[in-house]
């Protein structure tokens, strides 16, 4: 099929990350996420900052060299894998590309959001765009592993900057989360129109070029819609498993389930031991650098929560106890109301949009206007 490559400026100048202040989190994740009659939404302004994007005569790529990224390649015929760290949310974003045709996909791109100032920028996404332009890649798909609750998706922004016709793809079970959160954030069914473009099924396959086959795997547990992508010996696992010294992700989101997560982790660890698992986040302890990949063999021997010999009952008991002591993600509400619509923001007014935070009134005597 003949395709016209989207022309992207080779050098993008964008606003740098602003320092973020960590907001205190609640003791229980969804104490503030109920649709009870006492819930009152609080609207917070979001300042949308549009970076200046210009064409440069210089052949240098200062923007991409400022980004943290790594290159992986299992063998000569496999996909090129580029991993980009978004440091404010410790999120890994990926570009996978066929080295022959240069057809590519982007996995889990991130918007920069400062909840204290309300500023939204595109620094991390612009690094991806500059890299795509520098390498001459043709992006065919934007892939989301799930509806993230800890960062805002840049999928809509990338789609726009790549010409507007690159489909945003997610697992078909996203619809259950859209139904769950619609009332909380004041959405109707029409608000989800033209958000995601393709809803992927378990075991579905698609190509990048003639050489790179990508297969979808359903990995529920962290969220019910969660999927991963098997590309040769590389597996992009999102939040279904973490680096071995971290173990596993929480399961107390709506539709999350520790038993399901145990099954998903075992599905991953049943792959050949030389398969590489690329994670969606990394929160390294002191003395360790951010990492994004460990092999199935290493996970079998070292995964803190799910190594070989761990029983289902042991995992469920630990995982559910651990959930109870975790605070809410710092960007929980901004992330969910944007990400269940594939990165779409609410309508803007004078370059501002307003996000909602549902608030439970612990004391019904608190005055509400």
C-alpha cells in the first residue's frame, strides 16, 4: 500500500517541564471516587500551553538529545525499539519500528501536566515527534495499553501532529470503564465519539511493514481493559508487571482484580525465558537507575511478587493487603477523565479547560452552594 509520509518539523522547541509538587494522597484509592449523592465535583482550571513548533535549517537534533531514551534490538531482523522516559511520572513511552519500511507505532505517549499550576505542555510528546522526524518514520498506529490513572495521554496530540489520520488503539474492554466513569465526570455517550479509533481484541494481529508482526494479549488485573503487545521477542506489558525488584501493580481500580493479575503475570512468565518484558513505569530504589526491560527468565527467578513458586493465594493475600496502604495516584482524576477519551481534553474557553475532581463529603453538614 502506498502511503504519504507526514512531514513533521525536524526541530521542535517546547516548554520545559515545570517543577511539580507532589500533592498529598488519600488513604484509600477510591474514597474520593464514588458517585454518591454527597459527591460534589470541584472544577480546576487547566492552562493549555501550545509550544512553538518551527522548521529549522539546522540538521542537529537538540530536542531529542535532551530526552532520555534507549535503543533495543533482539536480532538483526527484529523491530527497532526505542524507549523514552518521562521523568515526572516515571513513565516509559515506546516507539517500535520496522527497520526496512520504517513503519512504526507509538506506545503510551505522555502529556506533561503540572497539577499545582494547571499548566499542560507537550515536552515529552514533542521529543517523540522530533525523533520520528529525525529517523524518517511513518507512524501507522498509536497504541494505549490501558486507561492510565497516573499520567495524561498524549495520543490525541500526536494524532493531530501526525496529520490527523493515525488511529488510536486500545483494548475493547475500555467501554466498561467509560460506562463506569461517565456519570462521575459528567460525560454522555456522545462525549466518547471520535475518541479511540480501533478497539483491539485478545490475540488480534497487525503488521508494521512486511516483517514485523504485532500481537495483542489481554492482561487484566490492574484494570479490566489492560492489554499488551507481543512484537517478536519483545512484549510491551504496560502496568501488568513491573521490574523484578518492584513486582506488580495495584489492583484496586474499578474492575481491577488480584486473581486476574496473577493469571496475567503467569501468562507473561510462561513465554520463552529470553523474551523481553518492557514495562510502563519504573520507580527505582536508591542506587538504581531507571530501567524498562527484564527478560522472562529474570522475572521467573527474581520477581518480587510473582516469581516461580508463588501460589495464587499467596499473591492475592499480599496484593490486596498492599492495595490498602497505597495512596491515590497524584494525577488520578485529571488522568482518568482525559484518558477514557483517548487523551481528549474538555472544551476550551480562552485557552483554558476545566477538569473535575469528585469530592466526598465526610460530614454532610459541610455547606454546599
